[in-house]
C-alpha cells in the first residue's frame, strides 16, 4: 500500500528492536496484558482477547511459560503485594 515490502519492514523491526516483527508483536501484547492485570480489575479473558489473542488457553500457556504462573495468579500476587 505504501510501497514498502513486509520483508523490509521486518528487517527494520529487527534492526531497531533486536526482535523479529512476530516476536515484537507477541512481546507487546504480553506487556499490555501484564499492565492491564496490574492496573485494572477488568476480566482477564476480556484483556487477553482485547490484546489480539484469539485463544485464551494458548495465551495462558505462553504466559505461564514466561512468568511461571497464570494470569490470575499474577494478578493476585500483584494486588496482594501492593494493597
């Protein structure tokens, strides 16, 4: 649409962030969910779906791999430590 190929955009993304576009997108989505878990009382499923994930179970598995706990456990720990 703008005369820039997806491979060129991916290359720039890698140069700027050190991550592929897919890695950057996943990281950004995860950061969004973590922030929302920590700072809002919205439903966890709603936050996950809003972040762009279509499968809550798959996201929860990825979250657990990264943080060692589920999104629900993360939220409970955060609020317990900050209230």
